[in-house]
């Protein structure tokens, strides 16, 4: 059974950085896209960044960079110049599966 396990969230001041990790345990061979989503209080969940096994990727802005270790079934999200508007629960997703989420809180 595949499970997505996120780590790396926390609290940071505006202008700071954080790195999130998501490992897909129980996965023998990854196919397709993995990505990061976020949901802020009172808002809909939105895509943050996606990455494909071939290495192609996209993100919602230039402050967020997604990368991967395909052999380890792990993706990362490097977030820089964080602002309070980035405060949300960040979720890892793969083929309809979701991680438990990790809280990111940015204070001004």
C-alpha cells in the first residue's frame, strides 16, 4: 500500500525559507506526476508545484522550486522569500493519493 509521508513544515518569519519533503513509501515504481498542493484557511486547495518522472516541472511562482529523487520516490519543495500569504497546510499528492499534510506558518 502506497503512503505519502510529508515532513519539513514549521513556522518561519516573512522572508524566510523552508524545505518540504514527501516520500512515497510502498511504491515499487513511480509513474507520472507527483505534486504539492496547499490549502489556506477558508480557501480552496490549490496546486503549488508538480514534477514528472522525466524531470519536467512547473510551479505557481518563482519562489517555489520542486525537485525529486526518483530512486527514493521522494519529492521536495524549496520555498524562499515566504510571506504570510503562504501560510497553509501543504499536501503531497500522487495518483489520487494524499499525504496527511504539513503546516507552514509564516509570520510578519
